[in-house]
C-alpha cells in the first residue's frame, strides 16, 4: 500500500494578535471545529477540540480587525483576499440565467482554449464547497487536441481489456455475487458504453472526449470523497460557461485512468488518489437557441 500524503492529516495553526483584537467574538461564533472560544471576555485557542483547526479560514475572514492568522493544511497567510463588493456579485437572476444557458457541449470549434482561460477556470473551481478544504482535491489539465486524443486512445484501450473481463458469460457467472443494481449497470451501461467508445475509435471518431481542445481531470485523496471532486468539477463547468466556453462532464474515462497506474503517474495523479470525473472544455461549435426546464424526481417540503 503506497504511503499517501495528505494535508488533511495536518493541523492548522491559529494565531491571535491580542493587541489588535476587539474581543467581538465573531471568530468563535463561526469556528466550525470550536477551536476558538470566548471565555471571561477574551478569545482563546482551545487545544482540546476533537478535530483541531481544519484551516477553513472562517475566523480570519470574519475578523473586523484583521487580528487572526491561520496557516497549515495548505493555507497561507497571503491567501486572505478582499471580498468583491455586492455590486460585483451575481444576482439570483443572473446566476439562474447562467445555469439555464448551460448545456452539455460535444461539438467544438478548432480554436484552442487559451491557457489563461483554463487557469481562470481552475482558480474559480477551487472556491467550491467541499467536505474538507480543497487541499485533498487535485486537477490535471490536458491541453491541446493531440494530447487529448492520445489520452482518449488510452481510455479506449483500457475498455478493450475491461470488456474482455465483462463478457456476458463472465457477468452471468458473477451475478450471484453482485447487487442487482451493480449487475444491471455493468450489463446495460458500462459494457455498451465501452463498446461505443471502441467502435467509434475504429471509425476514427473520438467518442470519449469528442475531440475537445482541453480536458480537466479532477481527482481526490483517500481523505476526501468522490463528491468533493465532483462539486469542484461542477464549479469548473459553471466557470467555463461564464467565460463563454462549452463543457460536458465525462464519467466514463476516470475509472480507466484509475485502473491504469502508469497512465495515472504520467498524468501526475499521486499514488493512492482517485480520478473521479473529467470535464471537456472548448469553444462551442453550435449555438443553442432555447433552454429546457428541468425538474427533480420529487420535491417534498417537510415542516
């Protein structure tokens, strides 16, 4: 078992400049780990908190005097930045319009995506809410159609091997050992998906990444969760939409990347980390004229 480094296992460090502190207790009121306490008219750092400082930075973000510094677990003192004024933030209507306009795009112009735009997307995605601070979620940016197509070829090759293990006879033999939903998913989704990838590749078509000029692959450490990487990918998708770029989430490629340890190493995914979800990015070749209204399976209000 490889040794997996994770900043999740480190403790954050809180320092209070008491000469500047107004003792307003705002920091203690927002500390989710209850590391800060307001006792006898004074803020103090508790050392008996069950989790210790998780370096969320809430305390220094809420402090009106700027008297708190948090470091550790990937947090640096210069990570504290001013908030944009309300006038520069998206209204609910503007955000709803962005979300309604977003569509899954699988046809792209030949134009490459500028590196600065990809960096902006990643920076915006890093603000995503996660179960832990984002130090345990990573992103690999694959730039250029040649590199993306090369990666697609390796995914297709991986499916060729996987489908040999998932032929109908083997699946039928393994059926008693699987949950019904798992068996149905392998038989009616994963196997047909792999067959589609392989047949498309044989015809000279990339049905994995759709000849996109860039792919973002989000991965997570064992100390985070699939949801953490997926939420970050969702933020990247909306960030790309705000920059007039088209995207589609790709779930079929990461499992093959995860299985291929040599490929994971070449992509720079640390040992023990899991490729979770990919996002293709490019300039859309098709302009959508209308949106569609979508609904959840069910919504129930409980009072």
